[in-house]
C-alpha cells in the first residue's frame, strides 16, 4: 500500500477497531505520525509555543500536543487492526504499556507478516478481493 493511501485509509478508519491492517499501512502511518510530530515541534519552536514545567524542562508544545490528540485514535486503531492481521486480539494493545517487554513484543508482532488468507478478524488486506473494496 502506498504512503498516501495508507494515511487516507487510517483516517477513514480512525475509530474502526475491527478488520485487519497490512504491515505497510501500519508502518506508513507510523512514519506519518513521526513526521507530523517533528513538523509540529518545529512549528512550536518557531512560534514560541513550547511548554516547559516548573524546572524549565521541555514538556511539549501547544501544536505538538494538538497533533498528538488528533492522531492518537487513528494510531491506536491501526495498531489494533495490525494485531488482528497477525491473529491476535486487539486487547493485546495494552501490552505496549508494560515496561521493557511490552513494547518489544508489540514491535515483533507489528513486524511479523499477517495471517495468509482470512482469519477470525476478517479478510486478508493483501488479497485482491480486499483491495477492491478499500
């Protein structure tokens, strides 16, 4: 799936936690999230909207926090659909918040090829039939 289609698909399905997401859809959206955060941080620096705490340590920026708020639901839904593609329940989403082990396991699952053919969570996103309807 190309970059633009992955981004538009993630925004179109931003609260759809059912179905499956291919690796390319997931990783293109992660790249988009990273680029958006970098651009927002740069805009905060240029506009002087950086937020610091009482110790004068960086705590984000107004534009950065706005971008994160806008992208948190699409990012969560694409991860859950990616877990479905690897034949894991969406409830495994919460594993990423377990220190050390959780993010590593989630990363491995995100990098693992999806189940070939249909599984309990829907059609294979890489099948020709699925791409016709997306």
